[in-house]
C-alpha cells in the first residue's frame, strides 16, 4: 500500500496505534503540540538523540525494516545504558522517500516498538516528513537517574582497571560479511550479522553497574574499542593500556575472521556498533563488581600518560591509535552499516 493513500496524519495515527502503551507518567502522548510527562522530583533527566541516514548509517540492501526500527531504538537506549540510567520516553522522527511502502514503515515501527516495550519506554511524539533523498530516522530517548548513580566519561583515574561487557568485533565482522555477500549462511555468520542489524542495548547491565557504584567512568562502544576508550581517556585526562590477549572475542568471530583473512582483533579494536559497555573500576571497588552477575572481562588499565598503548601476548608494547568511524575525518573514515 502506498503511503500517499493514508497521508501524513493517517500514517501518524497508524504509528500511534502500533506503539500504543499507557503509563501514568504520560499526561499527554502523541497527538498534541508537545508531550507532557511526570518526572519524579528526585530524578535527573537524561536526554540522548541519534540520527540514522540511509547510505551513511545503513543500507537497505543489508537490513529489513523491522531490524532497522529495532536498531534505531537500540542505539539510543544504549546511550542511556552507558550513563547507568533508566529509559522512560522516546520521540521518533522519520523522513520517507517516495519508493517506501506503508508495509515497510509499519515493519519499521514493529521492530522499533518491540524493543521499546521490552524496556518499558513509551513513544510520546516525533515528526513525519517526506524525503527527496533516502530514508532518514532521528530518535530521541529521555531517561532518568538519581544524581549519585549517573556515570560520565570523565571519572577514570590512574590505576583504575578497564572492563568491557560481552564480546567485541562481532558487529563489524557482520557488516563486512553483508558487504562481501559471499560467505554463506552458517550459524556463525548468522550470529555476526544479527549482532550488526539487531544490537542489544545493555540497559540492565548498565543499571546494575550504576546502582553498585563500582564504575568511575563508562561509555557504550559505538565507534570502536580504541576510539571509545580514547573518549574516556580524553574526558578524564588520562591514558590507558590494553592487553590484546584479554580482549573478549566470540567463537563465531574467531572462526569467521579466518575466512575473511583478517585478524579478529582488528574488528574488536577498530570496528564499532557492538554496543557493549566499556567502563573503568577503581581497585577498591573490585569486590562489588565481582558480586554482580554480568559477563565482564578485564582488558586493561588506566595510566598517567595521555595516550593509548596495546600490549601483545608476548609483552610487546605499541602505541594504539584510535580508529573507528568518524564522519568528517579522512584517515578514520569508513562507511557504517
Ligand atoms: P506538529 O504540527 O505540532 O509538528 P504533527 O502533526 O507533526 O504536529 O504531529 C502530530 C502528533 O504526532 C504530535 O504529537 C507528534 O509528536 C506526533 N508524531 C508525528 N510524527 C511522529 C512519529 N514519526 N513518531 C511518533 N510521533 C509522531
Ligand atoms: Mg510535525
């Protein structure tokens, strides 16, 4: 069905219905000039937004619409996770080119709403437009946290230990597979592709880390380990050393990297969109971290000097340049998936 047969307001009504979800916190949701929500007096408001542009951030040849909707929600929820917050409300703005069907947009909101619902996050507004050039999505998530639980990028101190949740590099390898299009459809390939097109925001883990107050700084891995660790270091005025043999890699990545004729570490260090949490822990807080039930790996240490180093399994120490996605910088430039 063509979107033109519904028109802008018919489409908005469809979006409203597909993501309907009531909450006493929402005084006025979709349908007025602005949404109105109640916030607890003791909470701080967290706000984050992300743009997803066709041909820059995604390629419709590599993703289905429900997955694109899921990912649009996931990348924003992940930013709330990285602050240790609870996501509450969401706004979505979409610009739709003429070739996109109503079924495609409905699929987008099916995927989008399924992840929001899982995290009790309510769609309260947005904007809808036609587009002359590609599908464009902008999502804003509002969350909350108590002041004492907010974790910024700037609290890392010399001697803190560096941790990461889950495994790294899967999403980057998944994108490479999609681009190359010739590695078949085995279970490992499917795992990696899934991690690229349906990333899982670590809301629950971020929340546990925040409530336990064991992290001195935290960030989500959207640009790549080396790049995101350098963001923590820059914000905290410190450096870091990473131990290459400690970086957690999935079995699927190790097997598939061989087929791609690439070192799996390359994906873990330089490719982004894993949406795992990278955080630092003072030694005195280690017992608290160990008491949490989260899959974490210690991968390095915060140092006084202001750059990054990588130490190999044999003890060889080299300077690690932050590489990852950077929209305007030639040397780091690569296209996202
Ligand atoms: P306005 O003229 O004030 O921009 P709109 O007609 O664009 O209002 O939108 C009507 C209502 O629908 C508003 O509450 C707006 O927040 C909501 N809305 C519009 N597009 C979307 C969308 N893509 N997702 C969620 N809510 C939307
Ligand atoms: Mg509008």
